[in-house]
C-alpha cells in the first residue's frame, strides 16, 4: 500500500453509495463521519457517462471523478483510503468473475454487493444510501437497510420553517403597536430575524396586528406596503407578509414557497416591477427559472435563443403581462414577450449561463427554485452583486428534477440555512388565490 493509505477499518458501519447520491452532492462521501464508505465500480461507470454533459449533473460528475483521483494518490482505492474526517472510502466491484458487470444494472449490483458484505460482516451494519425510492424498496424487500441521503436532515417537509408565528398580546400592547409602529413583546427573543408575527389578543381574538421582528432593533415593527394605487395588492395575511419582505431593501434574500396558485411568482414580479419602474431603486428586473419539462420532453426547439426560451418562460410572461396591463394607461393588447422586447429594464434569462457572472443593483427572481440542487442554488446566490435583491420561489410538492426531493432541493436548503440571518426572510404561502377551481385542485389532487 502506498504511503498515507489506511486499511479497511473493521467494526464500523458500511455505507454503499448509489450514483444519484454523488451526482446530487459530489462531497457526499465526506459526510459519513468515521465509517466505511463504499462506491461500487458500476457507479463509477455511470458517473463516467455523465461527465461530458454541460449541465450541473455533468459538472458534479467531473467533480467527483477529480476528487476520487486525488484520493487515489494517497492509496489504492480497492484497499481503502483514509478520509480527513475519519473512516475510509473504498471502490469495489460486486462480482469478481465479472468485474465490469456486463449485462447487469447498477441497482442489482448495489444490492448484490450489500448482501455479500452483510454475509461477510454480520456484526456490522451495512446500509444502502440512495435517492432512488425504488432501490430503497428493493433493499427493504431483501432484508437490507436503506436510507435516503439528506446530509443530516431528518425532518418532514411539513416541519420546515414557515416564516411566521402567532403571539399573544394584551389590548394595551396592541394599541401601542398600532400608534407607534413598534413594540416589545415578551417571548420575542426566541424569534428568528425577520420572522413575521400575528399579534393576537387572547381576550378578543378579532383584535390582531401584523408585525415583523427586526433583529437589529430587537422589536416588532409594522409591515411595508406597496401602496393603495398598485394594481397587485396582497389578498391575505401571508401575502402581506411576503410583500413586506419583497419591499424591504435591507432584506437581500427572500424565499417564497407554497402550493400552486398562492401568488408567489406574481407577488415577486409585481414588487420587482414596482421597485424598478416606479421607485427606481434597482436598475433592472431579472427573472430566471430552471428548464425542466413537465411530462415528456418535446425535444429540441427551433429558432433563436429567445425563441427557444419562450415556451419555458411563458409563466413569467403571463405574470408580467398581468402586472403591466393592470396599471392604468397600459395597452391591453400587448403580450408579455412583446413587453420584454420593448423594455430594456426587464430581462428574462435561463439559469444555464449564470456561472461566472456578477449581477449588481438588480431585482432578481429565480422561479421554480425547488428544481435546483443546493449546489446550483449556491452558484446562483453567489452571483449576487452589490445592492442586488434575490427572490427564490417554488412549490416543494411539485418537483420535476429526479435528483432532488422536497427536503434535499436548493429552496429547502436556503430556507433552512438562512433562517437565522438578518439579510433573509421566508414566507410559506398556503392560501390559493388563483381561482376556486385551482385551489380545490391543489388540495384534492
């Protein structure tokens, strides 16, 4: 064994990683503490098939390949190489007589490998780690342990931070808040920065006030409003909370989650349009969204880049058209795409080409952010320059990306990581406002 290598450690848990785990997080192998991490040879073959792609999947495949190559310099991966955080990583094959597993799928090889290890080391736990639900079901049917890769997350999606809470306050405190615009309420020291609060009088439940916790002044403050003359006005309490976050210049990162029809995208575009066109606080409104088809993909689209993007960006065009046409004096016969073409202050772009950019002094909206991985979201947010505000919107129950789920996607990661930061605010929207039919469909289907 070369210098620096370390033999395969006994008496530890053995984690067998599926391809989708490494594609989801190229550094996943480092997150299993002092345990044995095992990568089947077939997984490396699948990663090799992805490395030529120009997508995030391709970049992640190349990243894990380079990382394993660096580890190979420390020792033979087939024998096991020590990791910095403890434990070892090992690359092995399931069938010694057929090392390249000709004619066998990766799932079957992973399960075969897990069964063999379990027989060889009955006193050690052998756990298959995969983001593929069917593989986990197969493992369970074979009597094997299987887990999803969540990097420490064990909560359910319903337990994620909602961005708001209810606090009791007597009539005197609520009256003071109404007059002065701020208040100090017992128990608010446990609130997160920019958490929204409904002050409620327990003696008179109809007496309520809406507030935001300002961590800098350590008090509750009144909400900002877009103005009575605006065509897009909040329709419920959650939308009022969201609008405050969108209008507050000190809050540079806003996340809006909720089911379809709750107004996430429309509120964000309305607030962005207002601050670009009316207050002129930002020099441009930039809207982006990842490109993931619902159902069968139609394949390549003809035309220029703008023409190719038009079908993908139609939801943005619809929202922009509604916002602009609702303003007094706006022509009612212009479509969202025409509005973009004639207005240099508004731009709709894909996220494909954002890497390496710096985006200063803009109101940036990333729609459908639930389809992004945490690494992709990190790439997007680190593009933000001075005086730029970024808004992430998405529905955690409508995910089209096969490599993320309701807990492991980028939007959930941002909500979880930034809830204690004073530059960020989050709001979960639950009440549908699109139409009665859309609301029923979101709840029943």
